[in-house]
């Protein structure tokens, strides 16, 4: 009670000192589970993650990132110390957002599939403004591929509060409403274009930071003679990423967001994922199974002192011979 009382006092003080801003935090959390697609009346959209309140000023837990596993006043929105910058109101809008939207995997598998739910509900996405974080090229390019043109987009800002008369919202994906295999099929059908075949061999490079391969030059020297192209996926346009993965017969990559493009590969494509020994994620193995790909995993040694970085965040040293053993030595 003391923590909640302090928050109420803080909100009151901020309301007096920041007259140009809307209230600092929502009032409580609504944990009602609505249909997969629903309309929130007299809503506010807060921040770039797309947290939404209803007409009573309560945070809609079904929409807000993190509200599924944080309760009440523990949600970051509730603990916010700053007010919100009031933006131009809208009569009606569609909300396409989610947590970690600047990460390619989370954008592809957690934000874009909300458009699938809206399509299933018969909602014409091009008929009203779409609220979404659009800071990065792949966000704009993928939305355009879905028919959502730039003139329809209303960017979400980290400090922005947008009042909306009727806000079209969706539940997160991978619930009882949508399985991952459905998301994989939808992404492929809506964004993958016509089926392609090819013999590209892709070696994805993480240029720096966590899970980058410390002996990458050695790995490239072992694979380039076998026909592999070194690719930094983040340097390609969204369209090129789709095209190159659709034409791939083999993909070798350290665990990372770029492997979300596996949904565009043809069935039977060989995937060799390099995983840290301290972070054995099954995510892309399961996506590969959903897409009919041939998946192999190679574990690599995490490099760095144990107290420096959390699990799965260290650089990697991989045994090149192990990778070579899993790649095909002749084109299909």
C-alpha cells in the first residue's frame, strides 16, 4: 500500500507541475481477456511499445507488453517517473506493436502477425491510420509489403500519448488463437512471394557484440571455398533478405534475429545454427521443423570471463571442422 500511495502522490505532483502533459501513469490494470481482435473505446496509446488504456484509464493487460507476467504496479508503465507528451488525437486507428519491436525476430513473429489476426477478422488495414514503431527500414518495408503505405502510418514515440476514439487491438501471437506454424505459413504466403529455387549458400555474420564469432575469418576461410557467401543480413533490404533466403540451399549462422528469415526458405533447405554452449535455444530448430527444413546445431565455446556477460551473450569460438561436417559439399 505504501508503494501505491507514493505513486498516487507522485502522479498528483506531476499533474500540477506538468500541465502540458497527460497524467503520468494509468490507473490500475484490466486483466480481462478479450477476443483475439477487439476495439478499445476512448483509449490512450502510450509509448512506442504500444501500451493501451481503456476508457476508464486502466492499462489493458492483454495488449501491453510485459503485462502478462508482471502484475499491477510492477509494470514499467506504472513505475514511470515522467509524464507523457500529448499527441494529436485520432477518431479511429489500428495498433500494431509489441515489446522489442526494433529486434527483427520480435518484429516478424510478434508484431506483424497481429495483422494476420486483423485480416482474419475482416479488417481492411488500409482504411485507417496504423500506429506502429517505424524507426528502422525493415519495419517500413515489411509494412509496405503488407499494403500499409507510409501515408497511413502514425509513428509511436517513446514519450508519446495518443488519444484514440476507437482503437483496434489484437492479442499477442502464440496464444490459443494463433500457433507458430500458422505464423510461419502466413509470413511466407503474405511476404515470401512466388516459390523460388536456387543454390545460394549463406554464411551469416554478426559483425560485433554478443554471439559474434571470434574466429569468423577462420570459419569463412573454411566455407567460402565450398560456395558460401558472407552476408550481414541487417545490411540487406527487407526484399533482398526474402529473396536470398528463398534461393538458399544452405544457411550457416550463429543464433540471432536474422534467422527469422528461415520462414522464406524452401522445404529441404539445410540450416546449420551455431549455438553457445551456455545458451542452447530450441527456437530456430522448432521454426525449421515448422517450415520443413533440415536443421543441424553446432555448439561453440563462449569466450569471456563468467562474470562479464549473462548466458548467451558472450562471443563464440567455433570448431570449423564441425560446421564443415554438416554442410553439403555439392549443390542440389
